[in-house]
């Protein structure tokens, strides 16, 4: 009790110094909170986009396709509907859809650009993915029609409007370049930059004609009831359908996840630099605090305060300083983070740049309770560790010298 | 009870700087209960060293010293040396010894009452209520009623030293050691402080050992010891 | 005894503490100096790469292309190219001029197609611009007016082609037809920037003009300015004037800062730099406040005596600030020297992040992974200002404390 009172009153006594010392740590803590929330938000949003527009929960791929940078139609699953009908009625499966992907060029007047043409079954695909819900202009495509859906940025950059007739050229499965005219029926904006910039969707029937194939797919996408079912489901498919490579979305996003981890490490390194700087400040203040109170320490020891009690006075002082700083940091960091998690951080400036996240428009940081707890612990531990040396010195000094000369 | 002394010192020697400076050269001294004893002598005569040894803040090179019937140190020819462990000396100070300093040494962030309660905090025998009662009683005894909640900076030098006396006596120690208690005070205040210490001795029966140059303090003392060159002048 | 003399004596009275304070400022100033040089180095190399491989200092492009983020359609290119190049070359301050065509093409490989990007240029004009000859890992640059091609190393791998092989491609021409081109591979280049090495190939302009039906046309003309990075806006004005006076009103000059996202994307870096500076400042200030406050409190009696002797509050404040200034000055000089030395040393050797990034093969960074710090005079000046500001700013509080102590109280206090 007395120890607590001594510690807190001494901090109060030098308010300005306490505030200054705490500021550095508070700032470090708020940066920690913001950075962690930013990364968490980035991950959460990215995962959503991955699942909703790109990977579903579990994806079946033809063997070898994943290793190619620009795979052709040689890598394909034939008789896709057989597989789909065997999978779609299993327990836990919400929906299954085939997709046929081809690299090609899009031409409108003298404009041209690369695109990824995706043949989809509109009914099935809309049960697995949210792509067709993202149509912002015109209408989604339906089965059998000679129509195409293109990404928002693609449309904007090339000046394509709903109703325009465009030419799409792909290489068919036998190997010839195969141009085809299609009417733009809708424009979609998913917030997944790859989709909005490079992709176009046509009904599967049209894709078959372009590829000169029937009932083939370059991927089979499966949406499950729960994300947690991904791995066991993948395992059961892998043992049953060995001609296809089955992957959970996490495996497909492995590159992204490892980059995300690397980013976390990079941030942690930067934050630990902050922390070391803040710790040096605290260590310095504690050193001064011990120095100023040498006589007081001598007196306490003369009165029979044990070494460990004296040490705990200073450690507690450091801990309270850490607690104050952490709270301040938590408030600043959370306020800033929460504000941005509502407002969003605009990514418009990075349009067209590969920033390593499947996000466009805006990024919303996600403040998780764990982050707050972690940063509180981190701040207090940091402060106590920084006080350790001074506290130990305070407890070890010679009492007589402390009393006589005011020096340890 | 005839051999019950608070402090017994026999043939104590103490030197510093690897023996170059001999602070005490064979001192014998018994302090009886309720003694009011002054140690006088020029600076460097060994007053402070002797006080530190009695206060279990330091250990001698040779001789024998006990405080409140506990042997602090014993090194005599023909017997095994005994040195009290540091934790035990800390405990001894905690329970049996009170200190009063030249510079008062009150904790500046604590009020007068909290300063008096401070040494009681580390004694398990005192509950919070006991501490409160004892501090009120002590501050009343030293004549500081109404000033309990002031910080040291809000008190005069004399008042601060009164708080220090109350603090030293709060746990009712066997002995109080005062190091130049009046040196930082003006004449009249010093006078009143020495009278207060004597009054406290009378009421509580605590032995006082006071190192001092102050002739008025020596005048009040009952046992006047004078140290010269590390020896007691006879 | 003058103020500086007195202050210097006080500073030397507690050498240990002075050294301690000095170290705090030295560390902050040195860190600040190095950081500034490092960030400058990083940003400059990022800008330099962008300017070299794409933007030039100023790029001439059809006015209709200025707002586009994708390549200009071939039929909307710059007409009367030779005339435009001649005008640009004769504009004051322009050292190099090179016309380029960027054209998308599907290159066929065994199992599919690769969306690739052709860069057509006049190789002899690119020596000081793209400077690709320094990055060739096999073979040589294509020569002017031939049907030679150089491939990015990853693209060559993907296509399974090497020096000596032939490459056939069909690219849509400026009339919307398909233009055939047959090229001979003479070089493989590794720029160190993944997204270029995977997708780009390089051919002589004359061959591309023929293949794409773009006689005397190009999509862009890249200009290099003698005065460097910051001369771009001035050069832009001059280029615009000379083009306009020759009647080329449909050609725009765009400085590199206004092309793409590169210039804006370094703003977060500046924010982090500011934050780090602030923290360094607080840290050093804490130490300075602590040590000076301690020395002031220890000297309470002495300051009281000075005040009793008739020193004014102002004089006492000046004394304390002078002490801080002296420490700050010495510390700043040492800090700047250390920071600059480290930066200058690493500016020679470079800091190599290639190994660290090797796990992120598919993550395309638009800059190279070796950073050379780039310290300059401003770096030193800024840091010196920073160091003195910390010393004086932080001493202000202890100085106020010193004068608040009343003479009598100060004399009584010990």
C-alpha cells in the first residue's frame, strides 16, 4: 500500500518529466495498436475478397496448372459436370461451380488490352462467388447468351460502356487464336483489384465455343457451410478424386499469407525500435529518480526496509509509468484506429500498383481485443524492464554512503 | 536484570581504506535502558562510525557488539567469529532501532502522518488501524496536532525534526540513534528539540544515543561520552 | 567572468553527467542524420528506377493519353515523330531524347499464351536513359534498324528461348489488323525488377514501326533533363513552349512527378520519418531535461547565492540555456560527423536486402533491393538544427525551475 503510494506520488511530483517519459512509450503503443489493426484489417478484408471473388473455400485444379505463370487450356479438367454432381450433394457443401479461364486480348476500336476471360455458369457461380452481385452498371449475364461482363477499371480505362460490342481473342484448346465478338452486358466493381482490372466473365457456353471445348473447366470451386471445414473436406476430396489437385483457399493464398507474416515482422522490428527508444527514456528517468532520492533510499533502508522492498518501490514506479503510458497509447491508438475503421483508408492513390493486397477503394483497420491486451502487457513489461537496472542499483547501495553523501 | 543492557560494545575496532584510516581503536561502551547518552568529539573522532555500528548499518573489524541482546558481531581471540547476516541486521533495525538525522530525511511526497506510519508499514504486528492510532498518538506527543496532513515542504525545520522524532519512536524501539539532530536548526529550535527528545525518553523509556557538537545538547545529557581519535576519553 | 566562461565551467564540473547528456544528443542526431540519408537514398533510387525505365524526367505523349492509366492505342500516337524529336532535342536543358512504343502482345508458348509488353526504342538513344546495357546477363543490346530482340530473363525462361533463337509474334497494328513480326533473340536482360523481367521485351523502334504500321510515329518521347530530378517542371514548360510554337498542340509534356502513383506513394514514408524524428527528439529531450534538472536542483544553494548577489531571473535562465547550448553544440557536431560518416560509408557499399526478400518471389516491388544512403549538405544542416533545438528546448524547463527557487529558500535548502 505504502509502496504504491510512494511510487505514484513520486511520479506525480515530477509531472512534466513523467508526461514526457510516458509520451514516447504512449506513442510507441499507439503505433503498435494501429499497425496491428491495420494488418488485421488488411488480412480480414483480403480473406473475404479471396473467398468471395477468387478462391472459394476449396478449389480443384488440374495437376500442374498452379505452377504455371500463364497456364493454357492444356491444363484442364474434362467432364467437369460429373465431378460437380458427385460433390454438390455432400453434407456441408453449399454450392459447387466450374470456371474456365483463358488469357486473351480485348479489342474495342483501336483500343486493346490483356484480359483474363472467365467462363462461368451464372446460376451455379452466383451461389459460390459474389462476383455477379457486384454488377454496378447493366445486368449480370445469364446462361447461353452472347454477352460479357467486364471489370470497372477495365471499362473506365478503355471507355467501354454497356451495350458496346467488343472483340475478345483467346487461344483455343487446339492452339489457334480465336476471336469472338460479344456485347458488354454489365460492368462489375468487386473491390478486388485483379477482378476489376483484368477480368471479364462470359457464360460457360460461350467460353466452350471460344475454347473449342465442351464440359471442361480449369477449376472447380466449392463453398462450404463453414470455413473451418476446409481442410477435412479437401482431404476427403483428395483421396477420392486423385486426378485433380484440391486446395483450400489458405493454401492458394500461401504467398499472400507469408507476405502478410513478413509485413508483421517488419512492423514489429520497427515498433521494437520505437520501444527501445521509449525504454531508454524510461531507464533514464528512473535512473534520475533513483539518483534524486538516494537519501530517501538510505533512510528507508536504515528503518529496516529490505532490499527487495526498496527495489519493488522503483519497479512499481516503472510499472505505473508503463501503465499510464499504455493507457494513453491505447486511447490514442484506438481512437485513431476506430476513426479510420469507419472512414477507411483510401487506396485510390495506389490504383494499378501491385500493393500485395487484393483490395481496392479503401482499407479498414480492425481493432481486435487481443491487440489491446497485448499492447497493454507490452507497455508495462517494457517499462518494468527499463526500470530494472535502476531499481536494482537503488536496492544495492551502501546505506551509510547514501545517507551521508546522498550518493549510491 | 543487572546485566540487561540495550547496547554492549567491547573493544571495538574499525578502520577504512584497507586499514589506513583508523576510525575506532578499541572502544568499550554499555548503554543502559532509558539512557540519554551523547557522543561528542571533533569531526573524525569516530562518532558517526560508532553510531553506524550500533545502528547495524556497518560491521566492525574486531571486538564484540550486541544490540537488544542480539549479537551483531563477535571476533575475539579463541572464539569463532560471528557476524549477523544482512537480512537479520535489516530485521533488527526494522524492529529495534529508530533513527533521527541531521537533515531530517523525511520522505517529501508523504504527509507527516504517512511519514510516521512508514516504519510501521513493514512491521506485521501493526494493522492499518493500529498504525493510524499510533501515528496520531506520536504526533500528539511531539506537539504537532493539526499538522498531520502537511507535507514536509509545508513544515518548518523544527517541525520536520519533530516528525522525524515521532517517526523514529513510533514502533517503540529499544534505542533511538540521533546523528547531529540539532545541527540544521537555529538555537531555540535546537533547544526545544533536545527537550522533546528527553521528554520522549521519559514517557516511553527508550534509550537515546546522540552524536553532537552542540554544547546545549551535551549540557542536557545524562551520560556524556567524548571520543578523541577513535578512543573514549576518560 | 562572462556567461560562456561560467557556463563552460559548470558543464565541466560534472564530466560524467555531461558525457551522458552528450551521448543522448549524439545518438539522436546521428540517428536522425543517418535516417535522413537512408530515406533519401531509398526514395531517390525508387524515383531513379521509375524515371530510367519508364517516365524519363519529362515524357511527351499525345494529349489524349495524359489521363489514361493503360498504354495509348497505337493509332493515337505522336505523329511526325522525327520533327518532335528534333524539337525536343533542341530545347534548352534537354540532354537525351528517345521515342518509345509500348505495345501489348500475346506471345505463344507451348501450353498457352503470355500477355507480354513490347518496348520499342532506338537502342543507341537509350544508353543514358534506360541504360539496359548495364543489366544484360547474356548476349547484347539489339542494334538500331535491325530485327533483333532482347527479352527479360524470366520471360525468356517462360518461352524457353535463348540467344540465337527466333521469336514470331502477331501484334495488332495501328489499323486494328494483325502485324506479324519475326525477331532474332540477341540478349537477355535482368533489371532486378520482377514485373518487368517477367513481361517485357525490347525491340528496335524501326522494326516495331514496320510491324505495327506506325511509320514516323511513336507513343511517347522520353526526355532527360540536365538539371536532374527537380528540373522536370521547368523543362516541361520549355518543352511545351517549343512544341506549341512549332504547332504541336496535341502533344503534352508530363513531368515524372505527374505520371502514375510513384511520387505520391512515398508520402507514408515521410510520415514514418516524421514520427521517428519526433520520438528521437522526445527521447533525447527526456535525458537532457533529467540531467539538467538534476544539476539545477543540486546547485539550488549556488543559484540562490547568485540571485542574492543580484543576478536577475533572466541571467540565471541565460546561464542554464548557455550550458545546454554548449553541450548541445559539441554533441551535435559529434552526432553529425558520426551519422554522416556511417551514411557516406554505406553510400559506397550499399545495404543489400536481396536475401531478405528472396522468400517473396512473387511480390513485385517496383524498385531495386539494394539501398545506397544519399547524404547531402541539407542532411547535416537539418540534423544540426534538430540537435540544437532539442538541447535548448529541453533546457527551458529546468531553467524555469532554477529561477522559481527563491533566493532565501534556495539558501536554506540543501
